[in-house]
C-alpha cells in the first residue's frame, strides 16, 4: 500500500496509527505502518523523553511520529488558576451532584487527577517539542489547527513533516497556507474532536482543497474495505485512532472500559462537548447524557470544560463507575469486538485491503497482476 | 461497473439514481444506470400512470424502478382530519407567526398546497402499486422500512425486486427478515431521512448484516471517487439522490432554490425534524433554525409535523422566500456547483470511477488490463 507520502516517510503501508500508548505506536511501526504517539498526557518533559527512548528501542528502526496539542493563537500571561476562576459555581455543583448521584468516591490524597489542562497549553507543548526534536521523529501532528509558524519552521529545519487535523475544506486551506505538509481529514464519524462533515464527503473535498498536498483519511476506518474506500476518495493514506484501543498492547487501565468498548455498537457513541467544551465523539454514557441534557447547565467553552471535569473523569476511571465510564472513540467502535495484538489487527487491515482491491477490479471488469 | 445486482437488473452501471422527476429518472436509465422515480407526490393514480407512460416512451427500453412510501404498520380508520385534530394550536400559531415574520404571502384560492400527508398513507401507496404493476418496473423501493408482507409477495409475483432503506444494521436485518431483496444503506450524510451512522461505517456493517443480500451505498456519493469508495465498502451499487437536483432535466420549480443548491457548501445542510417529524437532512434555512431553536415549540412526531407544515412549505416555495427556501439534500450539495445534463453528470461519474480504480491499483502495486 504505497503512496508518495508513504515512500517519503519510508513506510511499507500508508496506514497511520494514532495512539497514546508507546507499545501500540511501536507495534504499528514494526508492522509496516506509521505509529503516531499522542503526547497530550506528557506534562513533564522527562516522561516524554523516557517513552521516546523506549520507542527508539522498540520500533526496530522504523519511522514513527508524535502528536502534540498546540493552539496557533497564543494566550499570554494566563495561568491555570486564572482559568479555574472563570468556572461558574453552578457548574462545579453540577459535577459534584452528578458524581454523588452515581456514588463515585473521592480520590485518595496524592492520587494524580489524570488529564490536566496543562497538556493543552502552549508552554507544555513547546517543552514537548524540545524533547521531540532530539529524536528522529518523522512527522509531527497537531490536533488543534496548524501549529505556530516558528514551530513549523523548526520542524522543517529538522526535516520533520508537519501534519494538522481538519474537519472542513476551509480548515484544510488554512493549514496549507500555514505551510503544513500533510492534512488529516477528520470526518464526523471519527473519535475525538470532529466536525459535521462525514468522511465520504470530507475526504475528497479536502483532497481537492489542498492539492497537491497529501491528505490522510480519518474517521470510520477499521477494516481493509474502509482503507480502500479512504484511498479511493483520493487520500494518500489512512489515519486510525480508535481501532488500537482494544489491542492487547493498549493499556487503557480499566478492564471495565475495555469491556464497554468491546460491547459497544456503532450507534453507541455521541458527539458531545462534555469532555473538552468542543464537540468530540466518545462513548455515550450517563455522564455525556447529563451534560447534553437541556435541563442541565450545559457545557463550558474550551478550555474551561476540560479543567472543570478533569478530576471527575479521573475519579470515574479510577473507580470504574460503569454508567459514567467513557472515552473518546469513533463509530468504528462497532467493529472493535475482540482483543487482538496490533500485528493481528494490522495484518487483517492489509489483507482486507487486498481483497477489496480485487473485488473492485472485478466490478470494474479489470484483471490485475 | 458490473455487479451481480446490476447484471440481474440488466443495467450497464451499478448506479441507482433516485429522483422525483420522470425526465431525470429516464435520463439516468438511458445513460446506463437505474433511474428510480419517487412516487410520494402522486396522490392521484392517474398522474402516476401518465408519468409511467411517459417513462415507457423515454427510457429506450432500459430498466427503471419506483420508490413508494409505505409504512409496514397499518393505521386503521384514521383519516387526515383525525390527524389534523391532533395538532396543538401553539404549533399552528408558530407556523403562522414564522411565515408572517418573513412576509410570506398566502396562496391564492385553489392553488395546490403541494406535499400532502396523503402521499404517506397506505391506501395511496397501494393505489400507486396497482398502477406500478401494470408497468415493467424492475425494482420497487420503500423509504419507510420494509413494505407490508403482501406487497413484497405481490412484487415477487410480478418478478419485481423489493428494496428498502436502512440507517442501521439492525434495520437492515429486519428488512432481510421481511423478505426484501436489496438494502439501501443510507448514511448520516445523505439527504432526506437519515440515521446517525456515517456511510463509511454503515455500508460495511449493513453488507455484513444481510450477506448475501445485495446492498446499495447511499449518502455522500456524487463523484466517481465516492462511487469507488462505496463499492470498496462492499456495496453492489450506489444510490444517489441529491446529485440530480441541479441537473438541467430536474424541474425543481424555483430558480431561487436551484441557486441556493448551487451555492451551498457541504456544511450548509442540517439533520432536522422540521419537514416530517423524523430527522431528515436538508438545506439549513431560517425555517429549520426556527424549528430547531430550543426557544421554539419544537417539532411534532411524524406524521403530524408534515401535515402541520405542508401548506407553509408550499407557500415558501411558491413565493421563493429566500431565507426560508429549502429542500432535502445531502452533504454532497457542496459538490453540486453547476447545472449539467444527467448525461454529463453520469459520464463524469463513470470516468471518475475508472480513474479512482486506476489510482487504487497503483497504490496496491497492481497493473491492470
């Protein structure tokens, strides 16, 4: 599965796998794809350094990438405390009440509260980059629009390609103007932050909008048939995030959550602002229902919502409170029905792709060799 | 573009075109596809007979189909007046006020009020069928779940295949159990009634759910690349509705509406209950905004909403009130940017499909002949 972009990056298959788990990212790269490690949870640069050292040892010399979260617009002189102070008391009470109603215990003293707003702040992302450029990272992806111009320039100086996610052709055009190299067209059906346009429509729109820049199709891809579809739509590769969450290498840290993912159907996700304040697809739970309920206080804008719910999300995960337990995941969750190794999943993808190509050639009346 | 289903129906390309306009349906069939005439607006059987006579003369002997709207569940002894009586006065006032705010004139006496609930009632659909079976219709599609068992049996007696739209794998399984022959997997991005699951995820799910029944991919398809994607997902053909609305053969009856369609981007539709009471994708307008506004009275369930707004919709169309003027259409509207003949559009589709197949073979490292 070879495209101009896969050749440029030196990978066998144009399959990009986004994951927060180094073991998954390394296994994707070893299998012939391109593992992209999500860096949002590394608030301490030394933690990222430790995991990139590990990646170096476990990717067998195959290329991999890093995904950071860096807003293009700088917010000067705003501390986490300043942001905390902007959260209305009604919303804090709603969190407390919702957790109490479901009997969610408090964290023990000293237990980390997991996801923090700090991972989303520019100084943290910049300290991540200081580490990243010490490693042979092949691609730097940014989940929040294009990174700042100096970061793009710095990446290019290091020979690192820069990718950015886009939910519309207009976003993608802005990315292209900012000098990024690869656009990830993130469809409505994708896990995490998504727009309203489904992959079937979005991918070719973005391909045409930024031509000749390479585009990766993201959202709804979890089988070889879907990879063939994404490539048929004009993409130079596919970007898969959700599918790896139920691989044996993934360390979600909650058996109950893994069980929920394995049991969920494609209709069991919702695009909700509950997690970050922007619409992000995730498992639908009593927690997202509470936030999406018109009778409730509603969500706060980013980054307030993320800060507001950070500790609550940690508590829900720590105590595995079934009804509230969720995670960002795409509609492809309906296909995630067994725990398999990254290698098995990957081989299934490439085999399925070959079968899909054979089938479409039969439909087109072509014989292939 | 040949599949088992296209061979069975005797068509050259597995492209199914749904349209309310006989001239469009006939042109699709003449171009080598399968035109499917939407029958919902034929409340008088003689009108349908007139247009099917016309189809016979203008399809050049090529096969075509008919789409009816027939609920599987029968509602006995309920008249239109009974249904009218169930509409709350607050909702009638909201319609009157919204029209007044936008200065929409009344219809002149005797002017038809367009779409009526009667087209959705079983006795009308049955009278349509009495006409349809006098013609060599190749496929009978039903937009509201599977048709009643006796209708399926009657179609099969006439050698007519029966198709039904499905927005989820569960729907599709019910259709299969009801003995239908073809499932149209209607993705989130499609125009008209849709579910939440996008085509990229829905199509293969439905294909696997009803295997070996043939599935048509619907939603988001308006180019050869998208046809290739739909077929790569396992479909035996594609089902396109929106794309034909801006063909030169289409008789929308409003230049202003055609202009709106040509100008709209993929982000200019909304999945709203404003038209029928069930979520249907359509152009986003001040009319849909009013109904979707949490401050408004909200929509009524089907069929009340359709009955409530029928006259209003006619008035909006009759007087081409720009801000309110809309129509069911999918996200593919972003690609409908010029008025071309059905033949031009169709040739573009088949040429684009061939290019997409060539490209995917290059990616797969296959040479074809």
